[in-house]
């Protein structure tokens, strides 16, 4: 972003005045990319239709979206 001192998502580094630039949300669309890579060429519309047709889950599945190892 023009005009901002630090235009990216960053965290402080151990040395004063130095920062680590990192990805803002490692759990964003990467999960959808992972899914489509696992299940082949399927359109997002097909995915949405398939999910919409499922009954509400009766179990206690809890999805942790750290598929690339970040924060795992």
C-alpha cells in the first residue's frame, strides 16, 4: 500500500528496526487449493453443489486448516 510505512503483513524481528514479512492468512484459499489438488479437476460450482446437498453433520469433526504445516 503506497504511503504506508509497512505495506505488508509483518512481525517484529529480534533486531530493532527489522521485520519479518509473512502471509496474512495461511488458512485462507490454500485449503480449497489443497482440496482441488487432492480430488482432481472439479469446478468450484461443483464443490458448492456437492457441499450444499450434504445433510448436516451429526459428528464432532473439527477441521484444523493448517494443511501446509503453518501453525501446526
